[in-house]
C-alpha cells in the first residue's frame, strides 16, 4: 500500500501554523501578566502532540490556572483576560471561549494546573497529563499513523465524541495507535472486535472482569471500553455508539479487502453530490440550523432528522437510504431515498381483538370499512395526503421538529 506514504506526507501540517499559534499564545500571556493572575496559556490537544491534520484543525489553547484558584470561577477570570480579543462564550461543564485570530480558529479552555489526575475538578483538567502520556508513548513515525487514522475516521463519518456524532475522539485514536502500533494493525485488529471490547493500553487491570467491576456502570453501556491510561476509572470511549462501532468495522473490512485512496478523500456533501450518487427516488431537505454551541446544534439536527425519518416510516413510506450533513455554520441537509414516494390510496389499520366487544364497537364507529381477520378487527382507511412533499411539510410543523430546526426547502428528484 505505497499510496499510504503519500497520504501521510499530504497530511503533515505546515510548520508556519505553529509560528502563528506561538505568536497568539504570547499575546494571551501578556494579557495574563497584566491581570496579575497566576496562570499561563499553552497550546494543547493535537497541536501540542504534533498530530494535527494539515489545513483541517481548530487550535485548542489551555489557560492553566494555579491550583490555588480551585474554588474560584476560572471561566469568569479567563473571560476578563480575553476581553481584548472579543471571545464568543461556549457553554460546557466549564464555560470556554472561541476566538478567530488571523487565519485560525481557537478554542480557549480554562483548566487547573495539576500533575495528579486525582486532583482534577473537571475532565479538562487532565488534558495536559494526556498530552504528556501520548508524547512519551509515541514512537518515531506514529504521529503519521494517528493522522492517517483521524483522516480515515473523518471520511467514513466516525470521528468525534460529540453527542450528535458518537464516534471516536482524538484521544481514543491516540490510545488505539499506542496500543496497536499502526493504522493497518488497528484495522486488522478491528475485524476481531466484538461488542463490550476492552482495551487497557496501560494494563491497569488484571482482566476484563476487573475492568468492568471498577469503571462506573453508566460508562459501560456502549460497545467498547478503552481504559483511560491517566485515570483508570474512566472509559475514554464511552461516547462511541454501536452504530459508529459497527460502521468503523464495516469500512475497515472494505478497505482491507480493496485498499484505495478514496477512503481518505472527504466528499463535499451538496445537493449536486446527492443527485449524482442516488439519481432518483431522492428527496433533499434544506434546513436552517441556527447559531449556538456546535454540540447543541448538532444534537438538535440529529433529533429532528430521526423524528422526520420515524414519522415518514409510520405514514407508510419505505426509506432505502437516509442521512444528514451539517457544515457547522448555519446550513444543513437531510436526505431520503424512497422505495415509494407516493402512498397508495388506502391503508389497512389493525384494530382490537374480537372478544373486546366495547373496543370493537368504538373501532367500527371510527372507521367506515371494517373486516374481521385472524381473530381481530381491521379497517381500510383512505389516505388523504399521499405525496411525499405534503407529508414532510406536515411533519415539519409538528412541535418536536419545528422547535429544533427550520425547514427552508424540499427538493424532489423522483
């Protein structure tokens, strides 16, 4: 697979970005010094580990507050430090901030400066202990293996631990590469994965039963347990859903059977792309996502999409393929490929068992055409709205959908 070497080279970041990041970090540290607060700003995440992707990354900066600030609102203190840069507040377990500076997007997170993970008051406080562990464990060239895995996961749609993605976080990918050694080793190993998989890279525990006994049961509901090397009671992969677990295994199997550069080429999802892919029986919904924290907006889109899919199925539409895409701005698309884009003139509704006389009487009053079959009462009901467009419009007006997302347009290619 010689093409992987070329892809690795293409994914290596331009060092000029590091220079720009360094200059901005110095600017923030100047503001910290002016405030006379015991803290310092440093690069974190994939930038600190040297595993970020060329031209495809946001910069995580961490302002490390002295532990003496543990009882203070360090988010509020950080907001004052950053006011010169006009930050956008993002709400989380601790508020953090987003800043666009020159050509890069930054997320600036307040943390306590700790060396012992037991002292963490928030999971983000352990970020630098994670960075140190990864930098210590990575062998020469494994940064390329991490980038390759990230890109593969992005393209197949399983990258990110956000609630609307429920996939593999960068931290989990780091641990998997440390554990398996390389991208290809990981892919081969995944073919033997089964639900309730346990990976304990640091060998904190004697066996799988020991792992499951010591980690909080609420964090064991997913298909995989990746013991956090820094905090052994934490499942780093608790966000991974069964859907994304199986999708990863399916795509790795496809790649191993027929390796191709296409697995590393991100498709730009647009109406034109969907038309070329599905050709007919396609309906595309253009959605207005609104503004807010990405995790919140993404979750709203996902819930609205699933509601639309479920309601269409209840009405009798057979959906062959469906999906959604969001550009993390204000625009989103949802699409459905139908077996039947027009409902029949009538449908058969199931009624109560014949022995339930009172219920049968009420069912007959409710429906004009009823008949008996297999010990039950049934009714033939005329379908008033048969076309896909009118049904989508009706569903979109329902409160559960309309409170989450706005429907801008329906485009049919039938």
